């Protein structure tokens, strides 16, 4: 249901990129945000620099890079929606320091990734990708050589989070033994076993599958040394982030017949659009499944993501709630029917709350509810008020030292 706001929703411009599921556009329009621009592709940095200044909301997937310069140009930007899990394509600190929350969908496509990896693992253990490629060329490789059941084999999962755990359960369901390596101590599901050292996992697994985020520590974490620690004729799967595996080292291990195969969904450099050629040394190998970053691309996942992220952006716009923002203090707010709500975003320093309340008191504004949350250098104070001059109070709050932005909802 459209809610009343202090602004005209039709004046707020929404830019949806990278073919996010169309239900996102429907959700914005249904709530009264009629000014939606929808693109099937990503925009380059220079295109974003030209375009973003007009928009209040932007929805992207993993290709569009919201760098500090792009965010500098985004004068009107209120919030960013990443219609995916990963948020490494956004400079989160730069967004935070400008008071822009970034939302994502941390769970909606995890099952899709786990299912794809399970399928790839079974295919690779049977040597199907190479046999399939040969059959397409007219060759007939009827042989059981290097063709194995998954039952009884060991799957080593690196990163036992939302995807890693689901994969572990699915793999145990077909009789695999599951071991995992994670930097955190994790509650193990099923009969999975956490191992303390990465090389222990690598040297004992028939299949190694990566499910870590992109961080400084995971960049290149599967390099020449780690790949050399993997068992002879084992399989490497990466559907996490392209920077995690050294592709040249993997290509060399395949060339040397150290590994039996691989499945790679994410790459250090990915084409910006479907019309750009995909370049990779892995194209030379029949025993490698190459997929165009579609681990989470199912109808079910994309629709759920669109609903989740569009709802979060609209809720923030209409009501100020920031639940599950990845770079912002998280506040879950009740509706504010018949009350004005002032949102104040500031650098987290002592005395700001006192000054806000002083201003409200001096303007005879009666507070009916107040919420404060901080994260790092950012403070977020939400004040519901019943009477008094809210616009004057807002104008004064904007003068408080350290204020990044403030707005009012009614
Ligand atoms: N291919 C796709 O289309 C696709 C789709 C969804 C997610 N992803 C990517 O998959 C990855 C995992 O997603 P998730 O939802 O399971 O994330 P998650 O945050 O739930 O789990 C990540 C796990 O990795 C662990 N970890 C972090 N750093 C580590 C390190 N250095 N060594 C070992 N473990 C480490 C964390 O403790 C956590 O348990 C993310 O990079 C995400 O962007 C890709
Ligand atoms: O949809 C995408 O572009 C990214 C999918 C995936 O990598 C994610 O981070 O959720």
C-alpha cells in the first residue's frame, strides 16, 4: 500500500540496471514510484558518472561498479540496492560516509548456487564435460576410465556459510563425506567435519568447492601452492568470486593433468555484457565447465531477490528502516501514522543526540519515540514527533556539526 510521505514519489527517480527481475520495477511502481528507468545491461563507469546524478535510487547486480568517483557524482542518491549477495562492486565506505545505505539479498539465491555446484560435481566426477564435448565433435568415448560415483567421495568446502552449509547437506544426501575450512568456528550440519588447516582440506578432498566472500584474505587464496596441495585427479569448483582462484595456475594444473577437471562460474575479469567475448585460458579445456556467472541466476532466485531488495529500498525511503543494510546502522522502525519522523544521519561523535533533543525541546516538539544506532563512524537517529514545528527543527538539525544528511517523513 502506498504510504504518505513528505515528498512526491513521482519526483524520485529509480534506476534499475543489469536486467534485475522485472518484478522490482512493478514493486516500485505499485508503491507510487513511477519514475523508473530499466536497463538490461550494466553501465560503464563513465556512463554511470553521466547518469547517476539524476537518480535517488539505483539497483544493480554484480557488474556495475559504484566507485568513489561514481558516488561523488551521485548528489541525489538516497540508497543502493544490490540485487544479489555480493556487495564488493560498491565502495561501501564511500557510500557510508555519504550517508547512503546499501541493501542486498543475502540468502535468496544461495540454494540455486548449491544445486548448481552439486550438479557440476556429479558431472565432473563422471568425466561428462569432456565426453560431452567430444560427442559434439563426433567422437565416441565409451569408457569407465576416470568415471566415479559421488558416493563415498570427500567434498572439501572452503567457506561454510549460507551456500557452503546447504551444499554440505545436499552432498551428504548423496553419500559424500563433507569436510570444511572456515576462518570462523562453525556449527557443523549433518556429519560435516571442520578442519583447522586449509592444506589438510586440500590434500584430503576429491572435490574442493569455494564459497568465500571477496576479501583481502581470499584474493588469490587458491594459487599455485594451494592447487599443488590438492589430490591428484581431484576437482576444483569456484562459484564464489573471480579473484579467489589464480586462473593461470589452474590452467597449468589442468595442462599438467594434475586435476581431473574444474567448474568455474566467476572470473577475475568478466564481460560487461552478453555481446562481449569471454576470454579465458580455461576455454582450451574440455574437462572444465565454464558458466557465465549464473550460479544464482534462476527464475526463483531472481524473483525472490527482486522482491526482497526492492522492498528494503522502499521501506527505507518511506519509513527510514535500515534492517539488513550492509554498511549502515540497522534500525527496524514501526509505522509512523499521524506522526512526523525526522531521520538524522551524522558522523558518530559525542553530543549529537543531545543537540538533536535540545533543538526539539527549544521548538516545543514532543518526542513520541526515538531510535539511535551507530556503526563505525556513522550515527543514525530517528525521532518520531507529535506536534511543534518539525520543519524548523529539521532545518536546525542540519546545522549540527557532523551532520551528513537529514530528512523528514510524514
Ligand atoms: N556465482 C554466483 O552467482 C553467486 C551467487 C551467490 C553468491 N555468490 C558468492 O558466494 C560467496 C559465498 O556466499 P554465502 O552466501 O555462502 O556467503 P556467507 O557469508 O554466508 O559465507 C561465507 C563464509 O566464508 C567464510 N570465510 C570468510 N573468509 C574466509 C577465509 N579467508 N577462509 C575461509 N573461510 C572464509 C565466512 O566465515 C563464511 O562462513 C560470496 O562470495 C558470494 O558473493 C556467488
Ligand atoms: O546476479 C549477479 O550478477 C551476481 C550473483 C552473485 O554473484 C551474488 O553475489 O549474488
